[in-house]
C-alpha cells in the first residue's frame, strides 16, 4: 500500500507556518485534553490539534475497519495494536481530509468547530499506556566517553559492546510527557575520599539526549522477531530526556547497573512521529566491525537522519543551545535492538517503549549529556547569561528538539521540555 500522505506536493487548507515541525506530510499521533475536559486521540497539522475521535464519529473514516471507539480513548494502545496496515490507512485518510483540494471538512463550519482546536487550547497527555520500558546503550561515542571517564581509557568499550545492543529494563511509572516538572531525587552517594555513603539530594543531575520507539504487539512469549521484520512492529518515535543522577549512579551501578539514578523521571515529547513519516529520511548507519552475529545482520538503510539539539534555560533567562547531535550516529539500529530484545523469547506488547540510549556525536559540541559536555564537571559550560553549569541546577529547564529536513519537507517532533525542581518536600 503506497504512503500517499508523504506526497511532498500536498498542501493543507489549514495554515501551516514556515518551518513548522508539523506539515500535512507529518501527521503524528498523540492524546490531548480539551478545554471541555474531554480526552481524545488526535493528530496535529501546523498549530492545530485535530480530534480524531470526533472525525470518526462524523464518519470521516468510513471504509476503514476500526472499532467504534478506536479514537475515543485516553491512550493510543488499541490503535497501535491494529498494526501497520491500519496505521497507514488512517494516516493516508487524514492527509486526504486536510488536503487543500478536499472540500468535505474544509467547507463544513459545523464539523470544523467540533474537530479542530488551537494547539495552545489543549493539554497534551502521555500518548500510550507504557507497560514496559527498555533503555539501550547504542551510541559508540557515548559509551566510549563514559568508558574513558570511569574505566581504562585504553579499553573504554567493554568486550561485549560491539557484539550486542546493550540495554537494561527501566521503570515505566515515572515516564512523563513534556511540560511536567521533575524533582531532584534523593539517594545514596559516596563522597570523594570517603569510605561510607551518605543519603541526600543528588548533586549531579544530568539529561540524556535520546529518542525512543513505541512498539505494537510483536510476538508471543518464546517467539523471536527477526531483524529483517522488526520495523513492522515499530509504530513511531518520540524524543526522550532520560534524566540521570550521576553521583547516585556511580555508587549503585556495580554490579547490576542503573537503578534509582535513572528511574526517578524520563520525559518524552507528546507526539509520536510514525515510521511512515520518517521513511524519506533513511540513511546508512555506522559501519559495524566486527560483523554482528547472523541474527543481528540487516540490509539496506536502517538509520535515520534526525537532527537533534539540547538547550538549557535558567529560570527567567534565555535558553542556550548546548548540544547538536544526530540520530544517524547510532551504532545499533532500532531493528537490531528489537531483534536482540526478543531473541530470547521476551514478549513485546503494544505501547512498550525502547530508549535509544544517549545519542552523542563525534565532536565535543555533539555530546548528548552534561557528563560528557563538561567531562564530569571538569570543564563547566558557559551559558548566554554568563552563568556556568557543571550539571543541571534547580529551576533550570532542559529543552530537546528534533527534526528531519530535505529540500521538499521538514518533519519534526516538536520538543520535550522539563524543569528541574528542588527535592520533593512532604507537606
């Protein structure tokens, strides 16, 4: 089935600002709350949120096999479970509905008033009920930098890193949408030069520049997913700020890896950009040497050219762009991550989220964390207001943005923005 929604010549009768992340060729999916306190599944074109539940009730999806309440829910899980054919049919239909040459909704004032909202008049929600969250560690540059800081600089990568997409199971209960603030966590740390730990607020809060992909129901327990089929089970992608407490992490991560240093908060952008929308921006990933084992081998372009940037904004001050990176630097692809994840028969469900791991590029200005940008705090960053940062301070806001761009079209994710607050105080 062709992806007609991607036609770069298509224009919408809705006004779309120049350089918008959300032209008619994007059509992401999300969940939002209206002024009338109604939660609905929706999409976005330009600066408008579109109520897909209302569109369905008004029979605009006639001819597509959907359950009656498909879009009148508070998550996308059921829609995602319907699979790739349904996703493409719905996305193509939305593109047709909002095409400048289609008068059906364009000329119906009554229907438009029910369906279309200004983006500032809705409140974005978490788009899926995330049952399980896995975070990978798939940037060679990031893994090498961390290895140099914490282990032997001459052997920065652990022996298994070039053979498997390393990952760990995270915590889904504290994944939040953009705009929700995060409290500085309390935890155990080992002060420099001391032999006994102390308990208190983390002093080394960091961001991690990541993306994440959302899966559909991929397999039954015991069934592996071949790498060449893996993309059929990936619905789309979001931006991910996987908050980290580096001092807590340093004390706790041996022998079992990340725990409390990572599960206090993970922030995601609210619009899921589909793999269909990202299709034109495929690119080859880095050369893999040694060649992966057969079950991880893939052909063709499995990377995506997604420009990424991170800004830091002190309270009531202008933001400073502190990192510019690109998803194409990832050593292990999403196909390989999902194939490895299920290679032992692990079940993957609709709405599961898989984090890419920190996305660092080859140059210091493309590193994806404060840990790397300041090299563990040794080289503080200077912000536009003249202040310096080794790590994130209370009331700072971290803003991540991402987009793909060609001569014909720009497909973006919007942003994930979260403010760090002081530790939670029980009233």
